[in-house]
């Protein structure tokens, strides 16, 4: 699978390494060259320096042939815009965006970005699960 990832922070780098090790064709974009150091020496994918909302950068990353696009920068607005470009301009069949602010989830869905991941919600759900499953019975 050809997958383009925007954002080479902790999540983006971990995801890129994992998918790369599973044999996928990975290209990761980041605007800070030092971020690519998180990928390690065994990363076989492509690294593109630039911003994920620049159509020329996305083309250089191979988005026109991508099966999936993932936006995991540290900014909800950047993730929304990059995902919208991937979906509407380049017609990438599978687009996933991370958002930090759960209130913005409706906005993402209004933009047609139905596949979102919100660490705030996931973390809250997991903490509640741990508390409730570990709570003493009364």
C-alpha cells in the first residue's frame, strides 16, 4: 500500500516505522528536517521536507498514487487542511486525520473527514475503563 504521512513527530514517526516494517511504501512529510531522525537508520521509506498543505510538496511525496493519507501534525488546522486537500484535490481513497480538540470533531466531519482520531477522547475512554474495571465492588 502507498501511504503518505504528514507529520514526523512521535506518532507520525512510529506509524511510519511500523508501516514500513510491514512492507508498505511510505512517504513522510515534515517541515523540520531534524524530525526525520526519529525514523531511525532502518527506515526504507521516503522523506520529504516541506509542509503538508503545499500541493507541490504533496505531489513530490507521491500523493497522486497514494492509497491512504494520514495527517498527524501537532496542529488541528493543518491536519484538517492537509486532509481536505488529500481527499478533495487528489482523491485519495482513505484519509485519516488526528485532532487534539474533541470539540473540533464535528467540524472535521462537516468537511467530509469522517475518519478522525482524537487522543483526548481515546485517553479519556481508556482511563475511565481502567478506573471502572479496577474499582472495588460495593
